[in-house]
C-alpha cells in the first residue's frame, strides 16, 4: 500500500513538472471576435509558442497575440490576435484599398474583403511592429491610436497551431 502511494506521488509530481515546463514554452489562447476572418474564427482555440521572440524578432505574416491597453469588461486588459504587417523601419501607407510597405503593394491573399479603410501613413519605430486584422473592416489594430505601433514587449506569443474546432485542427 505504501509503495503504491509513493508511485502515485512520483507520477503526479512528474506530470506537474512536465506541465509546468510546457507552460513555459506554450500557452493556449482563444480568439474572441471576427477581426481575423477568414483565417481565424470566433472561439477558435490556438496554441501560442512563447519563445520565438526571445531568440528572434517577429516576421511579416506572423499571427501574434498582443497585450493591449484596451479594457475588456471594464477591468481586464484585452488581448488582440493580429497579423504582423510592418517591421521596424518600414513605412506603411494604406491607400487605394491597398497596403504599401516602403512603396511596394503587399500581396494579401488571406483577406476576407477587398475593402479597407484608407488614409494611414506611418513609419514603424525600432522595437515595434505594425499589425492588422485580416478582416480589415472589423478590426481594432495598428491603424487606430488606441493600439498604434506595438512594442515587442507586448507580444505574448506566435500562434502556431489551432486545436479547436476539431475540423480545422492543424498548423497555421
């Protein structure tokens, strides 16, 4: 009986250590809203990889989760899931229903709708990124002063795997 208790204690302890190690590198995140349609849908469950940006910098096209200063329910900070469009030093111009990076039109085959708000111009500062939702007509993103250019320190991780819904499970 005592031997069985010791074995159970070891197994539970081992599982807790493995779980803690996994949480250091990976975390789940839920999509709230339609700002990333059609790539991601409301209530999709994603896995974030948290170490990429400790070793390197975000890349154009990465889908990231950001800690914003926006309030959710009046007391929680809202997390945003967006696509990295602009990198440090890039000049971003949104006009003619197109995103231009350093004067070159950005190819975006993942967009839900061709329409988007025109009239943004800015240069991404060092240590920051410019992010947009794929559903441009329904997205709170870097075009809005409440989000603006996002410092690397506010990026919580890179979305790399969708685990729900089950019919869309897979790498991103």
